[in-house]
C-alpha cells in the first residue's frame, strides 16, 4: 500500500466515531498496549477507516484513524494504517455485508486460538450471538491479505461473526463497527466461561435444534 500521509480531514465524523469505539476494547480488557484495531466501511464509497499503526489508545482521536481504499491504500490521514489493513481490505472486498471489523488479542479467546481449538456451543449466549461454535481459522502471517483470506474462508457458511485465527487472536465482523466490537466482547466472555467450565469437567453441548431456535429468537425478536 502507498501512504500519502496527508491529512485533509475527510470523513472526520466517522473517524471520530471509530476512534471512540476503541475505548470499549480497553474497557473490556481485550487489548494490551497498542495492539488491536477497529475499522468501518464508509457508506456509499469504496473506502474504510481504520486505526493507525501503533497509535496509543489514550491518545486516539479522529486524527489517529486513517481512511483507506478497498485495496488498503491510504486515501486520507497522517498516520500509517494498522498492519492488519490488507486483511481488513480483503474482507471488505469479499464480504459486501460486512461494514465493521475488530481485531483483538483478548487473553482467553487467544488461548483457544493458540490451541487451534474452536469454542464449542455450550452456552445459550453463544447460540444467541454466534449461532454455533466459534470457529478456528488457519495460521497466516501479518502484513498482506493472507489473514483476510483465512477469515473469509472460515466464516463462509458460518453464522459466527467471530473467528479465532490460529496462534494469533480474534477477528470479528459485523454490519457496523459497533456490532463487531460487541462480537469481540462476547467472544472473550464466552471463551472465559467455557474455559472455566472445562476446569470442572466436560461442558454439555446444546442440541442443534435448540441452538437454531435460540439464534432465531435473539436475531429477530430480542431487544427494542
């Protein structure tokens, strides 16, 4: 990608919104130091906004969020975009319904990723949010779109908005950046709970028919 590193202030409102969403990652203990990122597609344009590489969460404002095209090239911003930009770009190109993405190294979920083990659907909260187990994607190096390819390949045919990339961490997608943040929070929550359950014995799976019913209710009836 070619960084122009020129700040013109475009999409300032959306960049500010995405900057503020990063506070949810620190609030729920999903990131350490400057790791992790949130991105969001720009409505009606072949663009997305993403956290700048290595930008401190304490210092993150709209200026720390960079505007990129769907090839990962910088369109506006004085900060180099995240090292995961190529992966995010690949997902946006490949999954038109995705408008937001999050990446974290949250500890419990990343521990499952280190084992290359999916999180089984043994909680009603998992059936609600993920519609089944949280799958594991392949190992991929950082820097190009290999991670994005692994995300897309793994989530095709899955109801889960989250994938555990092997030996790496959590990637979530959603119809907005906020929805992807929620999925990241829920991923860590269920990863911790299922881990604790396994210390007591083998968790009991939920029957598929009940998973389907719970998922349909939560997605179509729950909330305002």
